[in-house]
């Protein structure tokens, strides 16, 4: 995932020279359009949610808020670009579990610091992964899966969308806390991984809920649990991993795909406050709540300090998982 990091960083730094060259005083912000950098291509979950927030912010701020897709190097290019943008309030960043939780613990070198390079603005939403298994695997609960794995050591393969993805690390966390062994089989993307589970080449996956749940509804996969602390509003009948595991202590198991809004370090506090207030207002609107709930997620909101606390906790959590799994830095 991180093979071309150095080239991506150089490209980001070069591209960053042209961002936000004109300064603006916080008291008349925004006097022109605002961009939100998304470090992935258009069409993915991060991009779709970012566009919904940008649309709402356009109405709240009275200026057009555009999404600027800067994909590359597993999200590192766009994140580095945002970190080095002019801190005048006209460049924001749509961060997530990868940029501010996982990648900083996996990359051998980065040109951004997930804490020092950004001003946290607001925690927007969290979406669970869902533990799914091949429909012919003779298990129908988390307890049965753990028992089956212990009775059949090294016979289970779990798929992911790539080394270091939340779909990978959710599996490593589960292995560690449940005390079982499974073999990780990475694929180039989620679609290929979930196809392998449906076809029986692999048996298990912790997939993002929006992409996997459709196959559960169609009968192509069995859902055993969601990976969040609370049940998903999109599938309230599916238990959490923590509550489904009655014969193993998985009470601390929690793995989410989460999204937050950030700004480059040094962005005026007045801008941070205004964006925070605007997005908090958005997250209370029924249409925004429904949009996020329909994708399996929940709205978050809150203060910049709460997002900062969440980032610190995520960095610490994934560091432990990565170290315990022996995943080398790349």
C-alpha cells in the first residue's frame, strides 16, 4: 500500500505550493470558495460522505464548498497535501481511520504528523465493519466461530481489502482477543475480497457494512456481528462482537471506519469554531441522520477537543494491534 510513498509525498508537496496562496482574515471568512481534500478517488464511502457534508456546508456558509479528490499512495498523497496547505481556512481535510489511526503506525516515514499537522474540527460519523462468513461454513454465531477455529487450527482464511486496511486489522484484533488462529489473505480491494468469501476461497471477512450487508440480505453471506460498540441502526438485529461473544472476553473489541473534518495546523480558531458549529447543526438535520444511518453509520458531532481525544485513542489502539500482529512498517 505504501510502496510509492516517497513519490507521492514529493508530488503532494509540489502540488501544495499552489493551494490557498491568498490570505484571508478570519473575521470575513469565507470570502471565497472552500475546498475539502479527500485523499481517495470519487465514488468511495469517504468521498460520498464528504460531498454530502460539503453540500450542507455550502448552504450553511453561503459560499461554495467543493470536494477536491487527491488520491494516491493509500491516501498519503492527499493527507500530506492537506497538512502542507496554507492554514487560512480555505482548505479543509476529510480525515478517517486510515489517515489518523492506521497509516501513521504503518508507514516507515511520513511528511505529516496526525496530531501536530492538523487542527481537529469535528468528528462526523462512524461506520461499522461487519463480520461475515461463507454461507456454508457451519457456524451461526461468534461463539460458534471461535469454537470452530479452535477445533480446526489454521484451517480458516480471512479476506481483506489489503494489508493495513481496517478490514485487515479488524481480523487481527479478533484473532488476538479471541485467542484463535486464522490466515490473512489480502486482495486488491473489497469487491475481490468479498467475492472470495462468497465463493469459498476464503471463509471470513470483516468488511465495511455498506458493501457487505447487501450480500447478507440476498443470502450470499451470513452475518455474525458488527464491530462497533453499539448495534447499527441499519441492522439492529445483528449483535455487536462484544455482546455476541459469551464464551470469550471480547468486551473491548471495537473497530470502526470513522470520519472527521480537520484543517491544517495554524488555521484561525474563529474558522475552526464556525465550521464546527455549522457541521454540528448539519448532523442534527433529519436528512443527514437518515443518509448516514442508511449507510449503516451513526452521526457523531461534538467539539474539536473530542475529535482530538478520539484520534489519540485510535492511534494508540491500532499501534497495539499492528505490533501484536507483527506487521512490519512499509
